[in-house]
C-alpha cells in the first residue's frame, strides 16, 4: 500500500509539517513518483493463502507470512497495516498481483462473491471518506469494485484475446455495479468523483516498458490529486 504525507496546497491545509509528503504501498511497485514524496510501505500481518513454487508453478506445503515476505521487497522498511493512520497520509496506492486476489481478498477463489480483508477494507474506506486519492493497478481495482459500487475503473479491456487474457475480470466487475472503461496498458482512467486512478498493468500481455509507463502515469496522477 502506498500513501503520501500531507502537504499545503492552495487554501487547503494537507499537512502541518514541513516533512515531504508520504506515499505508502502494500508490496512495493516499480513506479515513478516525485522525489518530494516519501513512500511508506504497509502489509497485513497474516499468513499467505498458500506458497507457490514458481519453478514448478505449483503450491507447496510451506507457510509464509505476508508482512514478512513484503518486508523482503521493501528491504525491511515496512509497517504492519494495522498501524496505518490515514490522518498523516495524503494518498494510497495498492499494487496488484496474485497477493491481492489471494491474501487481501478471496477474489481468486470466489470472484464477485469474494470478501475483502477487514483491515484492507477499512483502509480503503478511510481514504475514500477523507476524499484522498487511491491508485490501483493490475487486479487491485477489484477491491474498489467490491467496496465502492458504481465507481469507474479499468483493468484494461473487456474482450478476451491473446493480449488481454484476463478480460473476463472486467465483465465480473460490471456485475458488481461498476462502470468499466476500456483503456490501453499505457493509459489510466480517473474516476474524479471517487478519486480513483486505475491502470491495467499485468492484466495485459504487453512489453514491460509499456506496463511501467501505465503504472507511472497512475502514480503521477495520484500525486497530482493529493
């Protein structure tokens, strides 16, 4: 999860300190954000749904903790999601990946009938209620689809093909009452009313530099809205 510290903008006080704004992330994502923003990384202190041997592509009997595994990516500079305080942060970004569908929710096994982790749902609702921007990429927009009916999102395209192998996700999100907007992998969609910024990332079978560009645009727009 990524959050941004609060800052002064116009007549609206976003922060009472001179510290750089903060950006918090669940499990860190490769994305571009202004150096004036400081990232804080959070993850839930729970066991993973399962551990996958990526050489064989099969689950193993091993047990691992989401916070501990995320700490490896964040080089130890991480906090328990339960300790997140939305008041001191400007924005939230949730990277995608199977962890969203397996550990932050039960989307992987239950689809539109899934449940979202209470800690995750509480954080999303807190940022939304405070009218602070939320960035979501790859599969993570399904969290907003489940929590904020009627919102506008993109996970890429809604017609399945070789380039868009996970396009059925868009149809499922529509069934939850959301508006899905088709966008290319290098593009973002902004739901101005709900301050949601989404991009498809690895939902598209695209070159890594195009995925990087889309995520970068998402992060920059979240920063602009913060």
